[in-house]
């Protein structure tokens, strides 16, 4: 039986040899988030002109893949993203990227049930340890499920990848890998925190009143979650827990300020549970070999019935629009796709399963359109083509800079009233008229 070092040498090949196994008609699964391999992508891009009808599938690739850019007329490559990054959004606008609809916690089952059958899985990993294991770095999520389902697994070893402890399924054994490639060790892609606006701060101040000692946090991406993280770090809150989809820099700030201990969690006590991480080197260095962090697959972290096992879950996510029926649109503006369902639905649903839990959909009350006109984000009905991310039956709390509206246990007119009360004052009269026209029967004398 080969030793791990001997097996490593046997499987170590030049990148060109490894990528030569990809053939026309293959479904090629890239990595996830910042664990997408630029080196393997560059190599595949060189082969694109000789291949036909290959499908590249990824999760939130933070860069436009060169293999996609190599085929601007889309004659060779079809590109799918399970949750759009900014790069994917731009490619989608050019007709070069598709979205794959999903409920995030279910995605590993797509591979297990054979709904997605990758021919080749391309991943990026840490160097092998003495036991023959490679760590998956900052993205656990669906990686192992995609590898299990793939006919061929190609792994790029990158010394820049932090070793992120689990949890479970955070590693791959050398026996699960077919080809090993050693590349240029590109540094980890950094995603700086989104800027925080004055409206973000106002929303954060409102939500801070709902967070108490022992609360367990999930933060989505964007300025509002960043603002809340900064306020928590500067607060006197104690023994906060973490059970989140995405680990970001603000969790480091909260932990180092002594706000996060996880001592009051009901499951994974003392652990900061997550399924993927994106941020700056501050975050990656914090995660490296740190036993306080626990990486899990997404069918654990985002399972609503797992989320609900921790008491006092506080789940904070952003939206594009909310209509007067309480439907939340977070992934498209009309037919223009912006992001994806991601874990928002999972955590809003899961927060209600949690004893004392609260799930917040956050948005500014207004925005400027392309012509500079001020528009309301709370609307009578969603524009045709807009995708509903959280249905009205599951929506919990909606927050703007003007307050909080609870959607639970309310009739259609009570929901509309509550939402109009937190809309921008300049739009409230118009929203009342629209609600009456829709026969929602808002009792406008209360507003």
C-alpha cells in the first residue's frame, strides 16, 4: 500500500495534463466563493476553443472566469452560478451567465440524488497533512457533495489557503482526489467590507435593541450587517453565539472585543459555526487553525430545523424590495438578476423555529433609480419579473430606518399598515391609496 507521500507524488501532475481530462460535453464544477481556483481556470481557458458544449458551474465566483471570457459568443461554454457575485452579475447582463434557482440548504442533495452530475470537480485546498488530508479552506458548503458526485477530482494545492477546522466534511483525503496540481500559490482573494451608510447605521441602531446577552447571530452580506457587527463590538453585550452561513470580518471584531463566547448556545456550544467565509486577510488569519471556528456543510448550517435548535437566533439579511403583502424580493429587480436566494429563506424560516428567535429583513426605505429619481423600496406589488425570495407566509420582521414591522399573525390589511408605517413618509399616502385600490383595505386613519 502506497504511503501518503508516495501517493501524492503519483497523483502530482502538470496542470496541462490534469486539465486534459476535460472533454466536450462535460459538466465542470468550479469551487465556491474565494476558494474558486484562478490557476485551474486559466488553464481551462486555453482549451476552450477546442471544446464544445461544456458547462461550468460555480458558487459565487468573485472573479469573471477566463474560461468564460474566452468565449464571448457562447459557442463553447455555458456558465451557471448558484449565487451571483458582482462579477457574475456583470456577465449575466452580457448574456454570459445563468442562475440556478435553489434553497441553499438543499443543494448537497442535488448531487446526492443525481440531479447534478459533475464530470470534473476543480477545487483548491491546503497542502496535505501527515494523515493524507487536504483542508477545504474557507468554503465547506457544497464542496464535498460535488466532489463525491464527480467522476474526476482535480485539486490545486495552494499554501495561501487557511486551514479551517470543523465541524465536519472540512477535509478531503488523498484517496478522494485523482489529480494534484501545484500552482503559483496566488494569495487569497480579499473581499473588503461593504461601506456603511447613515441609513445602515439607523437600521442597525433599531436592531441593536432586539439583541440581548446570549443571542445567537447570523449576519448576511452588506453594509447593514457590517454596521451591526461594529456596534456589537463596541457594546457591552455578553456571551453572544454564532451560527451563520457566512463568516465575515465583523465576527472577528466582535470576538476580539469579548462579545462572542458561544457559552449559551444549545448546540455547538462555544463554536462559531459557518459554512463559508469571505473577507480580508484579517479574517483568514483569524480562521487559520483556530478551534473556535467550526466549518460545516450547508445542509447543516442552513437547515432551518438545525438553526432553530439554538435559542434566541437573531438573523439579519438585506432585501431589494418588500411589497404590501409582505413578499420579499432580494435577488432580482424586475427580470434583472442581482444575487440569489442564498441562505436568506433558510435563516428567516429557521429563526422562527428558534425559542426567542427573530429574523430581520433589512432595507433602506428609498433608493435612486438610474435617472436619479427617489423611489420607495416598500411597494404596492412587486414589478413583473421580480423574484420572490421570502414568501409572505414565512416573512418575519421587516426593518427600515423608520422602524420594525412584524408580519406574523397579521391580516393583509394589518401587514400593509405595518409596512406603510415604516415606509418613507413621502410615499405613505400613495401607498395607502394603492392598498385601497388592491382591496387590501388599509384603515388609513391609523397612519
